[in-house]
C-alpha cells in the first residue's frame, strides 16, 4: 500500500511540474479579474488600467513622505526594471498614493521620477482611490502619534500586486522581495 501511495505522489508531483509557470511570489489560488479603474497620473493625464492590457502591471500602494517601505520598494523596482532589460517595456510600474491629501500629481511625479522616469505615480479623488484599495484589500491608516516632522505617517500594506497581461491579479510580492525572484515571476507572466 505504501508503494502505491508513493507512486501516486510521484505521479502528482510529476504532473504538477509539467503544468503552468512556477512562481516565487505568493500565488493567488485563482487569478482575479481586476475591474477597470481610472486614476490620474503624475502628468495630470488619465490612467485607465484597461489601456495597459498586454503588459504586466505592478501596483504598490504608498506615499511620497514614507520614510522606509516606499522608497525601499521603489529602489527595488528600479533594480527589477534594469534586470528586465528589453522586457521592461512590457511592464508597468504604478505607485498609487494612500495619502492623496499631500500627494499631488506633481509631487508624485517628482518622487517616482527620482527612481525611474518610466514609473507611474497615481492619485485621484478619494472615492476613485477607495474603489482600487477595496479591490486589493489595501490597509492604510493615518498615524498622528509618531511625532513625525512630516506631520503624520501613514501605516499601509507593504505588498506589490502583480497583474498578468490579461489584467488578472495573479501574485503578491512581499516587502523585501528578491529582485531575481520578481524578475523570474514577471518573465513567467510575459511568456
């Protein structure tokens, strides 16, 4: 009986290896079709998610006065963009504010462009942003207890959400992600 169970296990493992891509990030059990949304980019232009079909889209929710997680993520994105080489042209890196009170389109532009001019900074009316936050279950909360020189900090989700070229949410890449692992996952989605 043990031998049959062992053979069955090997067969299942072998079939799994022949299946689809093997990702290194956190894979959603089922891909989620993301509803189209419209926000405003750093140039005051309309950003419509559906306009980016055919590309992998990375979304991160942060703010320009973040002292740690956000600049670290953007610096990692810069390395990912460089490592992708020509494939970077098929990837959209979108930084969505969780602090629309302070993050104007202009401020977002200065911030993301400091890391890479291909990065997109996004803001919008609170109801537009809330709809996107809800889609990805993004947590954010203003923290006035910190005594920050910025006036307040914003506690927020520290995850990069990865959408495939069909606009489906497929992966979560956690804070501290390894560049090579994310590049691997993006290339799997581009194939």
